């Protein structure tokens, strides 16, 4: 039976916590991270705004229309130079010969989230360019419900303004101001086109505009030769039946095309009716007032950044400080608000059963979360979010409470949270079908407990009040993890959801672990014991006990205390996971090293198993998993196991590289190996920032505790920090991006970009804030 999200007394955040009445400062935001520039309300039926652009040319065919962030569209680098997560941001986008700057500022007032303004500047990338291109910007507004937009058109075909009303926003008005040259106030000649339709569905907006760019128009500046351009139909004739034919709450799509020669600047102003009285005296947030607001916010951001992270005080270079600001801003600018129904496969049978069950739609839920990558992963990922919030928390604890409250709001009646959250049409349109369905037997590392632990240490009254509300859900989530992922012997644990042993896979993946293709036992079985999962459960028990004690939840503390103590007992850890023949901690399972991929016609690469045959043994796969007792600081500083872990960590034949710790030892037979013909190595040697951050925190921790390994840990911390920060900086300077992971061979960025999720932890590494 499908068991939907948990409701009732265990709410971690109030039902209306996203409303303008409760959180007016967060109601509007850049909560559409998958588009280059857009804003929306935190609402189930939001009002959305966005920007598209295209460089016009004499050649036939539709110009390249830019709208959504895509991995391979040739745009870039791009990203937020500044973003405070709340009320201000400045982003730069390089698109071939063009450089766009998008800026926004919000101004509080009224009862509906206040006013805001955009400025979009388009300039040639290189100075002194003789042939200045003709560029079209497309500003649009979309409603997702029955609300009606009322446009008023000027003599030149331009939208003078758009009026509207919704139950959440009250009365409002958009005004698109005449373009000017950058830094000037005199209007600049431009051509206007407009298009008005019912909302075709958010994933189809780009294609709808492309399909309507089918008519040639003339751009005729006074005293200059005319140029033709492709434009939208030039009137406000409503398509698809008009407002009266809209029906079924389909919503409206209204778009204004502005075409002119670069360089130029255009401003869009949103004014809330309920803020008019108090903001009227201040004047419209445009022109010089907008410039002043942007300058004021920029200076405030810089001051707050230094006060929070103290990079200048610590002696970091101006380049490193700029990297830190970009890391933070990209993470904050990647926060999204999603609403929709997740597709879930419930647990109705014993694992491995052949019984077929259809996935079910969970009831609709909201999610306020950062995303790993605007171009490739623009949705919520559970284990990523814990790392994201470690950075966000230092900057704005309120944002972290909001995000954690939403994630805990996803808990189902059993205490399960899906590891990927694909909510809403826009998110679903960008996800391969095989990743849409979440399974209620699959876990994910409980990294949300990392910011929870930081809250406990800080003692902020607002944090503690939040934790008191969230405690029942945190307890339910941990209890589900502890019970559902129990291993074959007491105090052992096993990730459910490994891939089956298909003949095309070198080593069946373990996606729920977050480490995907990291080598596990070669032959999946119920006899496996997974070291990293056991360490995550040990950390969870430790945090929950401390939280229960802080909140005087005596019954829970008494219940979890013995479990936490047992999980931290080194003798039990040794018995289950210390591999004497390997000299490190390891997984245990049905395993042989004698596996490899071999070409075989017509199947392609297939797995061949040789001798020795698989048997129950420790898994020889030295890498990140081997370090987990160290990474999560579960070892006593006097532990006899600490030295060997530090030694393999520091050995360039194994995990050490000039660019950070590699995910799998260079000495491993799986190092750099494909998992299948179409599946390149992922966690098999590359340097990942989230695990390197945990390693830096652990080395810093043991480097400050008296013990036989204190000096070694402190020395390794200093060297590893220099390697990691130095390489991320060099790659950022070379490419303009933070990357998903980095090559352990030459340090180059790999995977998707921009990846300003957990790679933003480079900021905390620079700040030595663990």
C-alpha cells in the first residue's frame, strides 16, 4: 500500500511557511535554477517570469534561442558573481561574442512580497568590435492558473505595462522600460514584437517561441541602414481561443520581444499594489535608483561576506576571495522552489521478489532546496542537500531552516525520504524516465544531520526552536534508516537497491549510497556489510542522542544511547569491517577480484569472471569508503587504526594526488575502469569536493586533539587544503566554472558544469570552517 507524506503534529515547518504573509522576504526569488534568468513565487500555482535571448543574423533559419541552462549549448562561462539568497544578485553570461549581465533587486513593502526590478545589459564580449550584432531579448510572464493578465500596448507595439491580480499577490503591475545604452538614460532605438497565448506547459515555452519566430521584420534606426530580423507575430491577438477560451486553469503566456543593436540595457519593474502606498514616495525602482540599490547591495554583500568567512583576514588572495564569493553566490542562486507529485514505487514485498507493482503518485508537496547543477541536475538531491546547507548555514541560518523544514516535510508515514525529488512538469521534463521513480526501500546518506549537528553546536535559539519542532521527524527518519537498512549480523548495515549482476556490468552499482559506481562486492548478496552506511548510521545515532539530550527528550535519549555507544565501539567496528589482509577498513561480501570487461560480439563489452571464484570476504577496493571511520570522526585520537588510514590517505600510490584525494586508489584494479560499454568511470579515481571537505574536517579535528597522530594529521590538513583549493581556483580561472569533480591526473574539471552544489564547499575549506 502506498504511504504518502506524513502530515499532522510532526510538521517541521508550518503549512503556510512559504506564503507572503509568513515569509514575505522569500516569496519572490530566482527559484527557477534551470533557466539562465527568471523569477517565480513560492507557490503551488506561481507567477513566473523569465528571459530568453537570440542573436539575430542575416543567415536564414531560426537564430539560437537561449532560455534554459544546457550542458552542451555553447553558452558559458556563466554564473552569479553576487547573490545573497534573498534580495539581490548579479550574474554574468558569455554567449559567443556577447556578454550579458543580469541583475535584480527586491524592495520590501506591502503584504505580498514587495517590489522588484531587473536590469539586463548586453555588450560585445570584446571591446572595439566594429560589426555590432543585432540582439533580441524576450521578457515573459506566465501564469499557472486561472488568473488573467491585462496588457496595455503603446504606439510602437511595446507593452507599456501588464496589470494582473492573483489571490496570493493581490494587484500588481509589470513595466518594461525603454532600452538605453549602458549607464545612460537616453532611450535607444529598438523594435518591438509581442505574443500572447495560453500557457502551453512550462517545458514547452522555448519550443513555442521558436515555432513563432517565423516572420521577417525590419529594424530601421534613424540615420542607419535597416536590418531584417525574425520576430514574433506583431500584435496582441490572443491565440488558442482568447482569455475566455483559456479554461481548466491553464494559465497565460505573455512575451515581449525587444530587438536592437548592442550595447544596451533594459529594465523590467514589478510593483505590488499593496506596497504602492509606502514605496510611492521612494520612486520607481529603476534608472539611477536601481543603480544605487545595486551598488548598496553589492557593498553590503562584500562586507557581510568578509565578516562571515574572514578570508581577507586569513590572508587569502583577492582571487581566492573572488572564488569564495562566486562559490557562495552560485549555490544561493541555484536555490529553487518546486511543487508537484513524486512517482514512488512502494515496498510491498520481500526484496528480490518477482511481484510487479506499479509506481504511485504521492500527494503534491513543495520543496525549497538548493540544486547540484543548474544545467544537469536542476532538482533536489537528498545527500547533496546536507552538504549544500553546510555552506548556506554559515551565511543565512534562516534559509537552512527553511530548506531542512521542506525536506523533512517529504517524510512518508514510515520515515522514508526519496533520494531524488522530481517535482513539477519543468523538473520532470529534464529527467530520464529510469530516474523518475523513487523506491521506498532505497536510502541515501543522511547528510541533513551534518547541518543539524552544526546547529546543535551553535546554540542559536531560533535553530533550537526549529530542532524542537523537527525532532520527531528526524527521529522517524533515522529510525527508518537504522531498521530498513539493517545488515546480516547485528550492528551491520547494507544498502538496499544495488543493481542486479547483469552480464554487461563490471561491478553492479549502488546508487543509494551516493557513490554510484564505487566498487562493492562483485556478486551482490544479502550477506554484504557496507562500511560507509554503518558509519553514517553511527553518526546519525550520535547526533540524535545529543539532540535528544539538548531538548530533554529523555525517553529517546535512553532508547538511542546504547545503540550510539555500540556503533562507536571500536572493537565491534573492527570485528565487522577491519580487513587485516588489506590493512584498512573495508566492505564485506561475496567477492572476487577476478572480473573484467571483455569485447564479445555481438553484445559488446561483457563481464568475465575468472578465478579465484567469488567467496565471502573483505572487498579489496581501497578508496573513499575505506576512510569513512576517519571522515566522520568516529575513531578515538589514540586509535591504533588511525595511523594506517592516515598513511594510505597520504600515499600517492593510493589516494593522494596533487589535486586532492582520489576516490579510488590508483593501485586498485577498478581504478579508472568503465563500468560498462556506455558507463565511464565516475567514483573510480576522480577527486570529489564533498569527500575532500570531510577529509579536511577530520584532519583538522585530529590535528587539534592530543594523540600520537596529531602532528601528522595537522600536516596533512595543511597540504591537502592547499592542493584542493589551489586546483579548484586554477580550473575556475581557466574555464570560469566550478566542476562536478576533478581529474586526479591533471586536475582538470570533469563531469557537468557549472556544479555549484557541494563543490561550493571550497569556500569553507578556504575559511577552515569544518
